[in-house]
C-alpha cells in the first residue's frame, strides 16, 4: 500500500530567490536548510522561509510535481504549486467519491449475503420445528372412547325366587279382588238408600186419596 507522506515545498531565500524540493518531514527539512545542511543552494542564502507547500502524496508523485515546478518560471512557481494543490484537492474528492461508491457496493453485497444466510437459518429452524410439533401431537394421549355398556340380561329366576314372588303376588291379587267386591257392596247400599227415600212419597199419596174418599 502506497504511503502518502511526501509533499513538494517552495522556500524563499534571503536574496528573494525560490528553492523547490520534496520532503516527508517539513519541520526537520526547514531546520536543515537554515543550519546550512539542507542543500548547497540555500547554504549561502540563509535564512529561508516557507513560501508554499503541496498536499501529501506518494514519493513518485512528489518527484514528478517537483520536476514540473522547476520547469516553470520563478514568477509562476507559487501559482502553479497552488494550482496543483487545488487540482490535488479535486482529485482527492474524486478519489473519495469513488472509494465511497466501492465501499457502498461492498456493504450492499455483504448485507445481501447476510440476508440470504438469515433466510436459510430461518428456513432450517422452521423445518426443525415441524417434526417437534408432529412428535408432540403423537405423544399427546388420545381421549378414551366411552365404553359401550352391554345391556344387562335379566338373571334367570331360580325356584326359590319364583316361590317368593308367588307369595308376594297372591296377597296383591286378593286385595285387588276385594276392592271390586267392596265397590259392589257400596253401590247396593246407595241403591237401598234411594229406595227408602222414595217410599215416604207414596204414603203421602195414599193419605191424599183417603181424604178425598171421606
């Protein structure tokens, strides 16, 4: 992976001239120029001051930009470097947009893969749950069907029971016979009473006839 730690810088020397170079540590490089250890050109033109600097980039990109700036006339060096800074910013925006698009694509792919896995797991869980339900239904005790009670057949009467029933039935029959006789006697009594009640009326008629004859 490329490391974007390099940048192109322009420094203004004590005589007004410009010096262009590249560095990956600007502070140390400026100290080296002012101490006379930076380069032969700035050794006799101290002190130096920073005029402009490019954004960070790879070393190869910084070397290319340095070469381009050195070919430009001195009056346009700062402007060109600043233009490059603007161009670099635009390029960075484009790169960021492209990276964001790629990231979004990767994220969407991962989300789709995860959703498929979730669907598979849900389907597997549903399949596993079905046999359990079936087993639970089988294990559930069935309601016992009501047993049909066979009609009890009358037990065969023994001789002793027959005799007992005959004994109990005879008094009942006698009572039943006695009731009609009592009813007949009652009816006879009622009829006799009626006849006795009618007899005095006949006597009255006889007394009336006797009076008439007299």
